[in-house]
C-alpha cells in the first residue's frame, strides 16, 4: 500500500481532506460531506478547497467538475468524462485499460467490477484516485483506479441503462436499486450482456516443419462464422456502517455465462496438393459461478485499523472444442471432440493491520487462498482429475513523508503449492517480493516518481494438467505439472507535469521475468505437441507519453497515449525480438447538455514465448443528450477502420498468422434513467479484498 495517512482517512471518510503541503492545481470548490471524519485538527492538517487535480506522493487525485457530473449517468461515464491521461475507457465494450494493460477498479478501496462501477451515481463520486505504482497490498496489480463515493443515508436510488444495437443481436442492459436506513444499506443490481451470432471470419495460414527439415503448409479460405458471448451478473448485498467504529458488508452474487462460442467454417488446402477440405472449428465454454463475500473493518484506539475479508466462489461449467476436417466426398480426415466438465471451488481470507502517524504509516498483512478443482474429461471416457492449489502471502510496508520527498519500502513473501491427486505430481516454492518507491516534487507543476516492484505468477490449471488434448490433425496439448511459480520485476520512472490547460505523464519502464511460463513445442512421432516450460526469460522496455489537453475549458478536451515497446524473449532453443508503436486518442465535446465522444485505439503487440499477439484495434463515436433524470444517446462501434484481433507464431516447427475479423460496425442507441432520494453521506467500503477467483479448464483451439 502506498497511500499517505490522510489519504487512508479520506478513503475511509469519503471526504476531501488533503495534505496542507500537497500541490494544488486549478482549484475548484467542493462541499465536504457532513459525515467526513474530523481528523484535520487532530493531525495538524488543514482542509483546503478540493482542486480538480492534486498530485500526491503515491497517487493522482481527480475531482469531477460540475459539467462532468451533469453529463454522466453512471460511474463509467463519469470516468470517461474525467479524461484521465493514459486511461482508455470504452463503456460500450466494458473495458478500462492503460497502455494496453487492464486497470484494477476499486470502489472506496474494494476491488470492483465494471458493473459495480456502472452502478455508481455520478453525484456521489467525490474523487477518483489514479494509482499507477500500486504497493504490496494490491498484490501485483499494474495500476489501480479507486472511486471515493458517498451513498444516500436515508432514501435510496434507482439506475437503469439499456444499450441495444440496431443491426445485430448485441447490447448491454443494467439495473441497480439501493435502499438506505440509518447505518444500513441494501443493494440489488443485475446486468445482461447480449452477443448472439455476430458474423465473423478467420484469416489463417501456417507451415509445419518436421525435425528432418521437410514441411507442409495449410491455407484456409473463410466460409464465414459466428461468435456468441452472452452473460449475466446478479448481486444482492447488505452493509452496516457505523463511522469510525465498525463496517460490516455481506454480498451474494451469481455470474452466468450463457454462451461464449466461436464457430468457424472454411475450405482448407495443403501444399502437397490436397485441397477442397471442408473445415468445421468450434470452441467455447459456459457455466455459472455463485459467490459469497464478507468484510469486517474495526477501528481501534491509537489510530489503528484492523480489516478482515473473506471470499468464496464455486464454478460449475464446461469447456468444449470440436474440430472436423472432411473431404468433399464425405470421408473424415480429422474428427476431434473435447469436452471438459469443471466443478471448481475457491476460498480466500485476508487480514491487514494499519497503524498511522502524522507523517508515516505502517501496513502489514497476510492472506491465504485455496483452489480445489475437479475436471472430468468426457472425451477420455470420463477420466477425472483433481488439482489442489494453495497460496499464502505475507507483507509489511512502511511509508514516510520528508516534505518534497516521500519514501515507501516493503517486503512480501509468497508461498505457492499445487498438486494433482491422481498422479501425485506438483510443485511448491517460496518467493520474495521487495518493493520501493521514491517521489520528489521540485516545483508545484512537476513531480518525479521512481518505483521498483515485484510479483509472482502461479501456473494455471490448463498449463499443469497432464490430460492430453487434441487440437487438430497435427497438434496436441499437454500440461506440465513440474512448472514453478514465475517471478516478475519492474522498474518505472515517471515525470508528471501540470501546465495551464495541459497535464500528463512521460514515463519509461523496464520489465523482466527471468523464468516466465511460456509454451514449448516438440514433435512426438507425427504429432506436434504444445506443453509449457519456465523459459529463460522475457525482457522489455517501454516509453510512453500521455497528455491531456483542455482545448476549450469545460467544452473541448483531448486525451491520448503514445507508446513504444521493445522486447526480447528467450526459451530453451530460441531468442526472439519484437518492437512496435501503439496508443489511443479520445476527444470529447460537451455543451448545452450534449456530449460528443470519439475514440480510436491501436492495440500493442505483445511477445510471449514464440508468439506475437495483439488485442482489438477499435474505434467508437457517440453523441448523448442529458435531460433531467434521463440520458439519450446514439453511437457506432467501428465507424472507421477494420476490426482485427490475432496472433503470429514464430516457432521453428510451426509458423502461422491468424486474424479474427468481426462484423463490428454496429450502430446502437443508449437510454439511461437515474432517480435518487435522501441526503448524502459516505457508504460502505473495503480497504482490502481477498482474491477467490475460481479456476477454469480450457478445451483449447488453434
């Protein structure tokens, strides 16, 4: 954790208390909550007018302007309207990224989902904390957005949102209801995402090279395909909040994936003269995951806080893959059917102790996570595999303020163990996590931040399961139970600047993972087998510039990121290099109740093992109008450009290139309605969140 003491109290209180010595940029008045903890006089701090942007030693604080609140109907729209440099927000697709990486979202310190952020009322968002160098408490997150909110104390709120497409079976639907009375709050929310039979096709070609040097190439001609990705979320929670004393939260949730399927049909030709092979390739998964969360926070004498969090989840679902190659006359060349049924459980508990002084803070914590996985391979005659995974994590971190310089140092230790019951194969290891951050502010408009962090990545269920899976007529996959937990190390230097109408970040980041878990290919007779290894390491260096420009104050804003990455990957018998440019740009025009937003993103290309992969290259434009409690909008996904997501293999035995194309030029409308009643005060929150993400098998695909 790398929040200052007063930031901890502000997070607990949902208020606007900041350090007296913090830099104030573009001041704007903000009314403090009536329930804000009165800690300023006790801590020799002062309460000042909340600015739009405050740069602190361990985070940047963004305070929403009146126009940003007026032109938002939920938390995602508010985040978009803040135009935080280097943050890319896509409400239509439900994504928040920074420099191509996923951003961890939190609400009052609690790890939250996109749907939970959507359920936030814009009027209750007091500020947004942007933490681009999260500490040990965040357990390996690359960046964090923390929404500090206040919820109604007497009364409640209703939020609804519908975003249907006009030309395809695609859309997002959301509803949230809150009811408050005294110290208690009840909340129920649900979301449904529809993606049904979206037209798609695949561009794919590959060459197989045998150990003796001979090769054969395959080329696909697309005959069309479809993609399904429909799911729903439901949550019911109760919160008891007695300020400065006790906070209790209990949450029941259920996630249902109705269908996550990709179906492709093509015509396959081989370099040996064989052609007109009919190809049918379908893979996907579906299932349900109920979850339980319980949280307790107790404030103790002497500026001490004890927090405990418990999470549990259970997954019951299936993963499947069907691959058929058939001659025009009806003869089968390949007939692959994989079906894996999972009944997997996850349990996690975490406890933190926080002790605050005027200019320093000590945080210590421990967590334990247990995964119990049971997989039935129907294609192997019902063979059953049981896997146990255990993780224990301990850390301590100390923060100290020296005026213009602030220092944070800490050490964590993680124990990881996994074992397959049937074969008694597995592995265990201890790993250390040192971390250090130094911040220097030479002037009001600039700040330097140096951060060194480490984390560990345990092998997944799919990477360790020894059950063989056939992918197609040539390829098979089998896990490696001898894998060891890999470590990653990252050193980042940032320069944050604030000028009239312009603010942003310039940064350079060096990363290494000397034993990264990556795929390894080898021939076994006439089969090309993919397994996994602890490689000789991935190294990369990244430079980026992320400015935000207020072209016309309160009217026209421009934000973007330009990034360059160079990297090297080494394995058992290869050394590969990759470099590329990526970035995004967003523009927003707001006036007279209208908001016009445009966005374009070019995804970065990542080298991992012997594969270069890239995410979605995507664009979007939307026009919205706010009227009383309503918002009406219309937009289009991919108004220009071509949707592309894919990968390229550089392996000596298998070179291939794949592009997935979707018919994503989708016009849509959006209707939102918000109704709230009652006065405002701070709501329930978490300072920690135990990780109980349940594992899931993968049937694999090309």
